[in-house]
């Protein structure tokens, strides 16, 4: 008797995935709960464990195929003896298995979305905004487009079918023959496609502006140097800069709540909590795990959570819960040597702080030119919701907290 391997629940709002790497081949012995393949979603990479012990007798969905929730990925035969029979049965099947896998995933796409006409209120909004129901993912029963779906689409900047057509006109000019043979074409991973889409959507939707400042890191570096050994001995984690920056950000967000808010249609949603996303670069792309309720955590607790999330990101072990709910993001380009940059918003958030390289520079203090370890800070914000005065004040508050870190302890 064979046990089916199917696509597990992928998390909220995730309905399909791309088959990544199979860790096992047909005929390989498998232990129960042993990871046997990877699934790439638009947010994280998920390892699928074996539902039972046995032998991998069939691979239905090959690497690179798109599969929906519950789709059949492969089968496990009971016992080691099935390994010999499985390859013989497998040979005539690829031609039949591949076509049947494709239609199985198809209903999750446009066909399911169009099974019901839009709700009356949604239909009216579609007409008013010159939109088509095919452009919008419905959240109602059987994929029905509701009024809220249309409002969300309008807020994201989808304005007319022409927008979709212009996106298709991205044909690449043919390369000269002598160059073409030296090129390599690699399909973008689902994560990379999502990163590209969301960053471009953020640019198209938000009225994005960046303000800059610089911070003297002397006080933080001195404090870190003085207490790093004691800190690590007591808390079991190194004292870095991210704990100070995250704490400084949460203090500033409480004073300037618009930077911690987001736009939903014609409403502004103010978040009375601080879930701070920390951008982490991995070999598969940029991910932004979230430190939840960072405003209620100590610097030691923040450092521990950032360490846990960073390790999980590099190991490909982030859960969907680790990635969701962020209200503000911090991106540290300084670890790669960046001196200054303008970060792009992590939609639907209204603010992102860019950290950069610490560099000794001459600065004027008290009429004297002295050398200090300086860092440029950049705050990109959505000007639709955050005014220039609020953005500049926010960045100044972060600067003040870092240049006088006692403020973080005294909550000033």
C-alpha cells in the first residue's frame, strides 16, 4: 500500500507553491518525518517531511512545477522491498503523470476566481474604476470578488486593464549570436519573483520620499565595548548594534505614530504595537522576519530574537508566522559596506530605516574638528500618510537615542 505525499497547508493567503529540490530519488529509503523535498512559496521555503517510513516509489511533481494546496507530489511505498518494483512501474508513467498534474493545479487560478460574478457593490466599484474582475483576486466564496477586494486593488494602484498590458510588454531584444552562446538563462525563483513584484508595487503605489541624517556612534560603541563580555556571559548572545537601533526605533514610533501606520483604502490604520521587520539577506533572496512587540522587549530580548530569526532565515527554516505582521522595517546595508542608500518601502508599511557603514569622519564639535565614527541614516516613508515634519522628527529622535543611549534606559 502506498502513502501519498501532498502539499501541506502553506499559511495564510498562500494558495500555491513551486516544487524546489527533491532530497530523495525514486527507490531511496525514507524515514518518517525526514525532509524529502522543498516547496518555494512567495514568502518562505518550506521543507515537506515524509508522512511515513518506506521507499519513495513515485515523484509526480518535478522540480520547477507549480502546485496548489493538497496537490499530489509523490508516493511512498511500504517497506524496502518496494524499491525494486517501483522503478519498473515508473518508466511508462512520466508522460501520463505530467499532464494530469497540470490540470490539478489549474482550478486554483483564474478559473476558480471567475466561478462567480462580482458582488453588486464590487461590480459598481469595478465600473467606476474601469477595472476588470479578472485583475483582482476575490476573497469571497468560490473566489467571488467583494467590495473590499476592489478597494484594496485600487489602493495598490491597479487602475485599468492597460496597466496589465504594459506589464506584459517586457520583451527582451534578441542578443547577438556571439553573445547568446555565452549567456545563461535561469528561471527566477518564486521568492525572487515576489520580491521584484512587491518592490515595484511599492514604488508605483506609495508617494515614496527619503530623508537623511547622520549619527555619531561613539556612545553606543563605547557602551558596547564596555559591557559586551558581561552581556554575552549573562544573556548568552552577543551585544550588537541592532538591539540599540530597534529600541531607538520603537521609542520614535510611539512619538510619531503615523510612521507606524498604513493606508487601507481611504482609511488610516494606526498600530498601537511595534512589530519590527529586520531585513536579512540569504542565498535565496531578501527576507524580512519580524520581531513582534519589540517595544515591550529589552535590548537583550531583541538581540536574542534577531539572532534566532537570522539563523532560521539562513537555514531556510523561517515559518509563516515569523514573516507576517510587520509594522516597520530596518535594513542594514552597512554589513555589506554600503555608505548610503535609499531603501524601498516594505508595503503596506509606511516607513523603513536604512542603516549603513560606520566610518571615521572629521566632524565639527564645539568649534573643534574631531574624528568620530559616523553612520548615515536614511528613512524612506510614504508621503501620503507621513508628513515631512514627522519623518524628519522621527529620524532626529532615532539619532538622539543613539547618541545618548541612556535615553533608551530611562525611556526619554
